[in-house]
C-alpha cells in the first residue's frame, strides 16, 4: 500500500463507504443496468432479428429461411441441424409434440415435458451466447434420447410461453429455474462449457449441493480422485477454458506484492438474491480488510456489466490506491493470486481447480470447499492467515464428485444414462 499510514488508509476506506452511500442515493437501490452485448456484425444484428423472433415462437422452418449468413448463425449450425433432425424424427414416430399454446387441449401418452429456450434454435444476438447455445443443444439431444429410452413421450415447450401442466405429464425439465417442487427437475448451463446442472432444487445457491456433507467423498478412492484431478488440472491449465471468452492478448504483469483476486458479477443476476452482503459492500469490505497489509486487491469486472454504480465505486477505490482493476484472463489472475473472493460466481469453482482458497459471500453449489463469509469479522478471521478451508485431498475429491457425479458433461457417452437415471429417480419419488 506504499507509504500511506494506517490512519490515512482508514480515512480512504471511510470515504469510499460514504461514496457508496452517495451512489445509492444518486441512482437508487436498484440503479439502471444495461447489459452490454459483445460486438456483432451488422448482418447478424439487423437482418437476423426477424429470424431470432421466429425461432422464439417455434417457427423454426421460417427462421431458417430468413437467417442470413453470419458468424453467430454458422458457428453451431451443424449441431442445431442435428437437434432439429432428432426432433422431427421423434415427432414423426409420435414420440414428441411441440406445444405452442398455453392450453394445448387433450394430449395422450405419459410424457416428460422439456421447457427449452427456443431462441437457441436461431442465430444468437451476441457471440458470447454461442457456448451456451452449444451446451444446451447437446443437452436437449441427450435428454430426448434418454426420455425415449425410458419409454415416455416428450412435450417440448418454449420457456417464454410455458404451457400449463398436462394430466399425462409425469415430470417437467424446467430451464433456468429453482425451487423444490413436485414433478420438476431444473436444468441450466454450469460454470464451464459442456457441463449442465440437473437438480430437483435448482442451480447455484438453490442447488441440493448447498447442504452437501463430506460422507459421499469417503466412497471416492484417493488414487482415483488424484489421478482425475491431475488430468482435469492439465486441461484447465492448457486450454484455459471458461464460460466467457478470456483476454489473453495482453501480457499479464504480476503485481509486485502478493495479491488477492476479486471476481465481480452482474448485480442484476438472479444469484445475487443469495448474497450475504451486496456485491459492492463486499468489495469495500475486502479493500478495507487488506488496506494495512502488503497484499494488493486485484478486481475484474464481469465482461457484460455496465452498471453505473459499479463503475463509479471501482473508479473511487482505484484512484484511492485501495484496488487495482484488470481485464486480464481469469486464469492468469487466479494462477498467481493468494486467494479468490466472489459472491457466488462460477469463477470461484474454477479457482478450486488451482487449489486456491476461495471466499464466497453468498450461497453456491461449490460452497462446501470454500470459506463462507457473512460479516467483516468473518472476513478478518478467515484471512488471517489466508488458507484452504479443507485439505487439498478433500477438495480434489469434491471436484471429482462435482464434475463426474453431480454435473452432467453433455459431450460424454454417460450423459444419456445420467439424465435417464435422474428422471427415473425423481419419477419414482413422486
């Protein structure tokens, strides 16, 4: 922190907290938030808008006819075509029905309903959604075959026009939802490409994993967990895969001092309902916590965030010398840091692959392997000293369980079996 005295640092932090209150008064409790879209070509942005609208309504043939060639339309074209062929084939055999009305009338045959975002059948409005489109489309294909294997029919419904539950419906796979309800399994893209959450409680901090106990890990052989972890670590280190495209074009300059990494999120994201403290209050707490130590606080803003209050607080803390902002790849930032701090971002689960201490300020599905922080006192106690919350072996076993047993990798052969098993278990429990 340089030659700044403890009293000066305390004054700076106090000013930042005052600034935080001023921003709240200026912009209100929920300031206007505009989602910044990744750059996209004029063809995709304008000409493909009608095609996107038609896809959302389930008019897939018309959407195809109006789709102009663009990167966003071509990237997953082959996969989308495979999915459409699968849907048409099952429909011809009377094993699938696309339902477009909220009250579709009388339907026959026991069925599993899949509520799916039809918008992913068309060209995407930004390139950052292409990974999600690929993962969800692969999941849908595997889910359709799983349901057919179980001998059930499939009702396919758009998530924007969700139909009422049918008397013939035994179970519903609901997209991007949460809450334990009879006859519902929730699904959503997980923290890394090709991984999907399929849980009867929901995703993130609504997941059934929030009550996870260590007992299942005792059944995992240490050798198996360690061998798998080394392969997974190599994959992460070499490919640097992440949910969002990372900036590796700049040379990463490691801070002179030790540093901690703070991963911010979208303040309007649904998972922020699970936060113990507001994200900006978290950032101020962390800045204050390390203000009197030779530890820098490096902060990365969410790539899609354009929240004004977030921008102004970052500027205030940065100009005061309390934090450093970075747009570098999260892999570069995680690799050399002492610890990772976040509300409940997927960056936290990615940091576990590096065996870094992770501090979360809200409920999440990987919280078993983290420090849960609720107050300033919690933060101080758990960062003096900074250390792992569990042994390295326990974290490796948890990662093994999380990636191989809990999540579904849609690119693996076992995906169909796992989806079918979850459906059978949930149906049997009714």
